[in-house]
């Protein structure tokens, strides 16, 4: 057995402008709010390299309990860059993909909340129906429905 093996991926972090709006959006997708807290202090700035910081975070968990999103709203210092509406061929982290039961129903529900379909819902072979949407704050989200799994 390898000594330094990877154990798991704990979460994906997303910095948002409005924590409340982001929580509402990801709740609509089907994640549950696991906890919410304010993180501050010298130790936190040493981890991030930002220095003195005060950040409100919310941990969202998928229904199976295996995947988490950590949503962060920086109270101080202010954010200095904004990549939320970058095109899909931009370098860096792109999106989070969620497996859903009914992609058409999910897209319709999210669009009622202000999300926008990026391209179209497309079928890949006889395996998946897929799409990208831009949700709250322009965040790019992928949806995938496995065909035959309804």
C-alpha cells in the first residue's frame, strides 16, 4: 500500500458575491445546506495567503453525502478579480457537473430562478443528455442525465 495515497476530494470552493443567493440556487438544484460559519483570524489568512480576512462560508452537500461545495463570501478584503462569466474555453477551473434524474425538468426549474441555458441540451450517444447553464452570479454549472436511469 502506498504511504502517501490520496484519500478523497473533500469539496470544491466557489467564491460568490451573495452567499444567500448562492445557497438558494444550489438548494434548488438539490444540495442541502450542511453548515454556515464566519472564518477569520490570522491562521485563515496564512492558509489562503490573503492576509487579514473575514469570510462567511456555507457548506453544501449532495443528496448522497459524498460531494460538497464550499461557498465563500469575502467580507474583507474585497474580491479583486471576477471570472464568473468567462467563456467555456477559458483556462482554469470551469464548472461543476451534477447528475440529475430529469434534465428538462431541472433546466426549466432553474431558468425560472434566473438561470440561462448556455447552448442546448444535447444527447451523447445512447448514454447521456447534457447541458451547461449559467446560474446565479453567472456561475457555470453542468447537468447530466444518464439515459435509461429515470
